[in-house]
C-alpha cells in the first residue's frame, strides 16, 4: 500500500466485502426502472443511516446524496462519488440464484455494482472520518434514471447537489476488462447519444396504384437507408457520427399503402461540435427525402447526453489511486466508446472523470456485453471498486 494511503485501507474494505456482495445480489434480484428506484433508494438510505450518516432523498423521491466529512461537517474542498440506481427493461436470461424476480427488468448494465461500490467507499470513508483520518468532505451521489435520456443527473444538478463540489468521479462496469484492472482515458471516453423519431404521413391507398398516392412504406425504407448514408457524407468522418435504427412500423395489410409510419433510433457522436450541428442536419435531410416521395415528415429529435470528457487531473487522480492501491499493472488504457452516459452532464459544471471497472472473470470465454440479458460480473470487482474510490478520495486535492 502506498505510504500516502492508510496501511489498513485494504482491511477496512475487506470488512465490508461480503456484505456488499450480498447487497449487490439483493439489488440485482429486485431491479427497478428509472424514477421508480424506491426499494433501492431505501436500502441505501437505511445502510447509510446505520453507519451514523444523514442521507438526503432527492426531490423526486428516488435517489439520494450523503456527505461524509471531518467531525461530521461539510468543510473544505468537496469530492463527489457518483453511482446510478436504475435497471433496464430487459429480461434477465441468467440461471443464477440472484436472477431478477421482476419480469422484463434486469440490471444488465452493472448499476447494482456501481451502487454498492460507492456505498462501500462511503462506509470506509465514514470509518476513517470517525477516527479523524479524513481531512476533506466526500459527497456520495446515488442518482436515479441514468438509462432514461436525458438522464437523472440533471435532477441531481437541479437539486443543487453539485454546490461546493470541486471534482466528481464515477466508475462503470466494463465486461471487456478483467476484474482487478481499471481502464482509464483522458479526454472523451463516451459518445453523445440522442433519440430520433421520424413520423411520415400520406394519403394512403391501394398497392396496385402507388403512382396515384404516396408510397409511404417505400419512403420510410428510403429514410432508413439514405439518412445514415447522407449523414456519413455531410459530417467529418472523424466525428464518429452513427445513426442506427431500433424500431420501424407502418401498415397492417399487405395490399394497402398505410397513411402513417414511424422509424426510431439513436444518433451517437464522438465529437461535441458535430453533436451540436446534428439536429438541424437531420431535419434538412429528412425533409429532402420526404419531398421526393410526396409524404409529410415530422422529426422529433430528443437531446440525450453529450460525450463524457474526462479531465486530465481527474484521470491522473484515478491513475494515482489505482497505482497506490494495486500497483501500476492494474491500470490500462481504453478507447472512446459510442455508448452514452449522463455522467457527462456533471462534467459540464465541474471537472471529473469516468473510469472503467473491469468485471470480466479470469479465463472467461467470450464477452457478456452490456445491455444484454446474460450480463453478469465477477464480484471480486466490488472490493476493487471500493478501494479505488476510497483511495481517490484520500488522495484528492493533495
């Protein structure tokens, strides 16, 4: 253990390891969707209160924050540690004792791990604070609705919970990285992610006479293929802009051209400037295609999240913490992902960084990707995450 960290940090973390694994399994078995994380919020609140802390429930009724400081006071420079509570509307396909008991809902992105890791770091730091060994305030943030764009981070910010915060850190499970390792990147580490819904309308008619009406399904199919293609020629390829459809619907009879149809998908972008230009460009291209085929088009473009851009100093803090706690071999680099993360909203107000926590088991064949019903983690990653965040809190602002 690095001399700047308490010699007993590993022992303090180990004391909570079994409890945190059990809590993670309980949360995993009882997942809750965004802004409905009532049970999860209660479990975290009760555990923090049992540790003598005073958590604050967010105004919406789900999610909470909690300050840990010297002598129980909020003093000095505040470091925030953020977790997300919500699950996904995906069936749990694993055959494990802690499989989801809620039909069609699962923790398929690791938020159950994020929750217990930040909780565990808070419990360790509270122990140190009681012994007079914490010289700064740490704010725990357990936010709702990360999976619902534009994300529950905005609720936390509106509630004033970034007031006084000078730096914010978060972890995200990464099934491509082995448990025991932490993947870091300075600069953009995720992408912007927006939702695009396009509705077409026309007079409808008989499929025998498409020339006398507007062939709405054909126009819809042209948008499905031509809009992503046109964007790839109108935007700098280095921006990494990608439009992928997830839903298409129109009509109910084989011999009738429908009057309405919809396509829906996500637009992701690695570059902040291109992200700001995307809504206007999508509108222009959609209307161009619609005019060619004589249909009316309505574009609903919902801003999701900007890219997470890791601050250099915060990334260096993560690196120092991981090296101090586990040695330099525990730190690896990582690429920018096209995934979206509402942690980006915090970074528009304060500097910070998102690190990737390895959760892949030793010798595991294949990768159980995020947002799949088979996703699971090597639970040895939990004390690793706790140690990393606790170490970062102790080394912050030195």
